[in-house]
C-alpha cells in the first residue's frame, strides 16, 4: 500500500518555525534537536547548495565550519527536504558578531542567523553565498598545468 504523503508529513514535521523566499522550516517531530527545511517549489537548489557547502566546509575547514555554520545532517534524494540542527531566533542583536567570514556577507540579514544551544550566533542560511565573487580575483588567473592521464 502506498504511503500517504500527508500522513508521513504530519508524522515527521511539527511546528513551522519560519519561512524565507524559497523554503519553509519545521521543527522535526522525530528529533526536536533538528529542523526540516522544505523547498516550496521544485526544482530547487538551496537545500542542495547548503548541504554541499556544509560537507565541503566541515571537511576542509572543520573548526571554522563548526564555529560559524549550523550543521546540515541529511538531504533527501531530490533535495526537497534538508535536516539541519535547530537554533533559535536572534532576539537581542547584541549577540550578533561585528565581523563575519567574508563569504557569509552575501545574505547577512538577521533572519539568516540564529543562536545555538550555547547562545552563540551562527549562520542558518548559507545557501546564498559569496564564494564565487571572492573567487573572481584569483580563480581565473592563468597558471601552468601538468596534465595527468
Ligand atoms: N536551523 C534552524 N533552526 C531554527 N530555525 C530555522 C533554521 N533554519 C531556518 N530557520 C527558520 O526558517 C527561516 C527560513 O529559512 P531560510 O532562511 O534557510 O530559508 P530561505 O528561503 O533560504 O531564506 P531567504 O529568504 O533568506 O533566502 C529562517 O529565517 C528561520 O526563521
Ligand atoms: Mg534565509
């Protein structure tokens, strides 16, 4: 028997915590330490981008990723659902850092930041990033190459 999408949805998703231009965020009913970010329209790439960035950044820059980014945990096959650690809205702007990593300046509005369990400000929406603009200066510079077979 086919699983009814509505029933599974209610089983997995609890209260809606917020919405952005492309995604809605729900508390995960199965684990209240996490949220599920749902793309409203498909095809969509923000969940993919965020998950991929978390994987790459936490692999290559572990300490910085853990300091600044809310960890992603799981991505559904088609990218519609992303499980991320939960954080809380910024109520007191004095917790916001005066300086943030350059690539996170792309979309530095307060709704894209939250506080983690320890009260520290962290970025919860890093899908719209600045990396390509930062790359511009040196990534297109011509350099000698040794071709491999
Ligand atoms: N990890 C999280 N914990 C708690 N709430 C969250 C989390 N991630 C997102 N939210 C809430 O959901 C809202 C929408 O999420 P997000 O900003 O990622 O969506 P978006 O559609 O990409 O936003 P934007 O309009 O900035 O592009 C956030 O503003 C925030 O209120
Ligand atoms: Mg956002």
